[in-house]
C-alpha cells in the first residue's frame, strides 16, 4: 500500500464501499483525515483498496490527497481531507464514483466552509482526471438564503438517485449549519447528479423548516449529523435517513430523533417524511435527556425482502445496572415498507456485555452496505 503509517493518522476514521472499477467487485475506500501531507498537519488522505478474487488487496491500491495534480486544491493544515466518504453512481457510466469531504477546507470562511471532491471511478480504481469540487462557501452563495451559514459542509455523505433519472445525487449532512438564524440547527444539501461532476447547479437545501418535514429549526438540533441513502419504499428512488441527535423530545434535551426524507420525481422532498424518537409508538426504550438518538444511522437489507431497513443508534443511552460513568448505548432497527419505516427491535450494550466487560457508547459508529 502506498504511504507509511504514522501516529494519529486517523486511518479508518471513515469507510465506504462500492464498485469503482466496474468489475462487479467492491473496493474499500479508507479515510485518514489527520494524516500529514507535505508537512501540513491534519491535511488528510484517502486510500482505495481494490477487491480481487482472493478478497481485499493492498496490491494496486491508490492514495488520494490534495497535493496530487489531478485533485483540485492543495493540501493545507487542518483540511481533514477524508473526514467522510461515500461511493455511488453519480453519472451513467459503469463505474461508481467516490465523494470525499474535507471538513476543514477554508475553515471559518463566510458564509460556509468545508468542501467535497468527487473522484470518478475507472477500471484501474479511480480516474486520474475529471475530479471536481464544491465548497461550503460556493454552496451557501448558490442557495442565496438570508441567515444561512453552512458551517462544516460535508460532515456526513451519501450518494443516491433520489429522482430516478439515472444520475445519483451527492447528499451531505451539515449539522453545524445556521438556518434562519438558528445556530447548529443543521440541514441537508443535495447536489444534482450529472455527467460532468459536481457543481452548485440544481443545489437544494432541506431542513426542519422545509414544508412537510416534522419539527422546526432550533438551536443545537444538528439535523444531518449522519445521513444514509437507499431505496426504502421500493419505488426505485433513493430515500434519505437523517440523524437529528440534538433534537429535544418533550422536556428531554438532546434526546434525539431520526427523519426519513422521501425521494420523488423532483428529488428529496419533505412531503411524506417520517420522524421517529424513542417516545414514538413501538420504538424500544424511552426518550431521555442526552440519549442522542440519531447520532448514527444506516440503511441495510436486513430481511432480504426488498426495501432497505434502518438501524438508528442512541450511543449515549443509559441503562440501569451499568456503571454511572459509562453509557451502554442502544441500537433500534426499523423494517422497510412501501409507506416508509416501522420500528422492529432494539438492544443495548448491556445485552452484549461479558462478565465484567462493559460496552461504552454501543452504536457510536455504524457503517452500511
């Protein structure tokens, strides 16, 4: 594998899988967002490991960083290139594409910071040309809304064809976004899929102020802390599951919720959305202060019956009988149907404990297929 390991690279902080090579085998993209590049601390890099007949292989792997001539921009301190990753088909060729966030790019630039780079897939892994980039500043200016600041654009990433036009949208959660003057209320930005890569043409913002989305923008909601895209309802359009871990439920601060946004002929829409908390009917557990339900979300085919099912984590869930210093954490599964999601089961870190070994923050990291 190219490069050398160093302390605190953060290798493995982000993972994404998909068929970048078009040969029917998945590759694994691995983020190392804290890696020093060209003397720049925390500049970040991504390593792409190909699949083979024998499984995952280091042979033929590719390193991607912003000091390479075919990647827009340059490696700078604190960029954290590789903080989040997503693999999916953005254009209509046979190769999946790789979206890479640099959460610290142009930090504290008004009215938005962070960046997403889209790298095209190719038979050899990734194409060494045609990479495109959008920045938080350009996205915020294109949206042109009063009181909007896209802080740390590209905190979480997904790719999905939300309107069934054959092109995949690049979808990013921006939990630190200021929307309508509410700080860290959060939002989701959709970049339209197209043949020539990323741009702000056709950009859309969805938040709890969007018609049909339950709730309202409030300080600290962090709508978009995690996102996952897949077809839940079986209509051929990708839906988006959004984590909102800072949402207050009743008097319980930061109890958290998860929101399902439906795909439509015009892309993601608030109409038909669902919202779930641990106080929702049939959801295991109860909404409690600081649970942060929705901190991590993923969509998987758990039962093999069509639409993608969901897993939502509450990593700070407290459980009786656990040490007071530890949060057992909780996972809740939801079953997919043509009308959306329905709660199914839940279990905690306490269910997994062995003798005197305790899980702390069970579900703090989830990954999807």
